[in-house]
């Protein structure tokens, strides 16, 4: 029955041998066919899974093309801070901004332009928290790095935030808080330990470094301060982040310190040039005389050293280079005054605050004027008449919350037929008002006023 040609089956031992051969042959054929089909099905299933995964990856990349919000902190700062210097070329400042961070306070790192603030942030990271490799990733510090200097090429503050988070302006969901929550929710084990109220392995906060924040304040003075207030709250209120703001001047630091009306939320760390000079190593290759001529500024020292090496200048031209460069840096990279209202103004009664503001404004208007006393008196009194009329009916909210552009429009009576100050006078007076409010209430108003001349 196993033979299709109709021949009689062999008898005895021959029949048994033929049957066994048939079974083996048939089994081999079935096994080979099953193996081939199974392999093809596996390859097909793998291609399908890979295709779905690739489709998801492509879709994600289409939505967030170069998303890079959360990344290893040391690696990011290494790209921003430039190449590593050899040990004999380094300057030790003796401060660690990360050591000043706490649960309730963020850090303001203040230092002059080209002082080495970004390099300090990189080199201060402990070695054990630098490596994002297998076995040490859970120890690696991760964070978000934002560069305020790049805001100069963006048309709006929102565009700056988006490009810093995602690299382009077409990406959606560019808020920092979203990245903070995604980083927190990825720590499932630590969240479980937090739910069980265990004292160890709690969720780690994310580092947020806002480098060159003062340039961002210069570019967007009305948006940068409220945004910084919200970012600081992620640290001090929500415990989602550890925040460091990097500024260049005392005025930039005070712009943030004036936000401390909610409590002491900032610790200021200052890079002192004298400390840097005293801590130069004995075998350091830094030219001490040139370093002193450059006012102990590391960046200026390198600029002058390279210019001398190229033959563009001699050592006699260093003082002029230093003076010209520092003036330029002060103009381009520093704010002229604190951009947020000082808390001492809020302790005054409203009429007293208006009087102090008017007295201080009159002092500032007289400073640096090279005209005759009679000309100055007439000009100042004409300006002050408009200012007093503008201040007359303002309540406390309006007085302390008007922006610089708002003061300019109000003083010039923009869009109105009623005469006000000229455009340039309104700009000057608005800046003086913001300067007065950014400093303590007695900063200028306590100075003695010159006696007014009697009008005929």
C-alpha cells in the first residue's frame, strides 16, 4: 500500500527495509520544509517588528527631529566649554558651584566674561558622576544645558526656548517641565522606593544650567526674569531639578536675587580673580606678569598671549587691549542695572514710594549733563512735570509691575494726541525708573537735591 506503481510489496526483511527508508525520507522532507517555513515566518515576523519599531522611530524623529533635552551633563559641558587644558595651563578657583546646591536653594554663578565659568562647571563634576557607560549610567549626572547667548539669533523668547531644547522651531512640547517629568517617570524603581517612603534610592533631580543668562536678560528683559522665576520654582518648590544660573556682573546676579521675596532661594557663588592668582600652581605655564596686566582674566590672558605670539602686538600694547576689550564686554554681555524690582520698595507706603522714585529720578537726570545750570533746571523740571502727572493715579500693582517698554509708551503718550515726552526722553526716563526700582529704595533718593532756582 506504500507503492504507487501497483507493484506487489516485497516480503519479509526487504519490505521492512523499504518501509523504514520511506519513513526516514518522508520525515526528512517534512522537517526540511517545516524548518524553511519556520525560518521564513521568523524572518517575516522580525521584519514586521523592526518595521513597526522603525516606523515609530521615524515618526518620533519627524515630531522631534533632533531632540536633545536631557543628556549626560559632563559630555554636554565638554562640548560647550571647549578643549581640555593641560594641568600646567589651568587656573584653580577653589570653589565648587555644585557643592552650594541644596534642596531649597539654587545657585547663581557670577564671574566676568571669559573668566572660565563654563569650564569650572565641567571640571567641578565629580569623576564618579561623569561617565555614561554600562555599569555607571545610574551614577551619571544628567541635565539640560541652555545657552542664553544664542538668544541673539532668535526672533522671540519662545523661539529661544524651543531651539535650545530641540534645535529647531517646529518642534512641539518644548517646555522644560515636560522633560523634567519624563526624566522623573523613567526612574520607576526610585519612584517605588519613594512611594514606600524608603529613605534611600529616592528619585534623582535633573540639573538645569542656564549659561550666559545675562545676555538673555539683555535680549528679552520682560520675559527672561519671569521664566527664571518659574525655573527656580522647579528646584525650590517641586524638587524636580537642581538649577544653576550663570551671570557676568553684580547687576545680573541682583536681578535674580530680587526674586527672593518668596524666601531665600539662591546662593551666590563669585569667582574672585585675586583668588585665582593666588592659587596659580608653582609649575604653571601662565605668564604671571601678563596675567596681572590682563586683570587676572583667563580669557584675556589667552587672547593677549596669542596676539603677541602672532606678532600682532607687543607687551606694551596689552593695557590698551585689556581696557578696550573689557569695555566692549561690559557693553555687550552685561546688564546695566538689576531688571527686577527690589523688595525694599514694597515695604514703603505708596505715596512715599512715588516721592522717592521722583527724587531719585531727578538725581539721575542731572548726572552727567554738561549743560548750564539754568538749561539743566528747565529740562529736568519739564520732564519731571510729565513724570509726576503719570505717577499721580497709579496704584501699587501698576507702579511696580510696569515694564520698561510700558513706561516708555506711557511717558510718550503713545497712540494718544495728548503731548508727552519725546521718544528719546521717554526711553531715557523709562530706563532710569527701572534702574531705581532695581536697586534699594534709598539708592539715589537719599542724595541731596540742588536748590531750584527761583523763577522770575
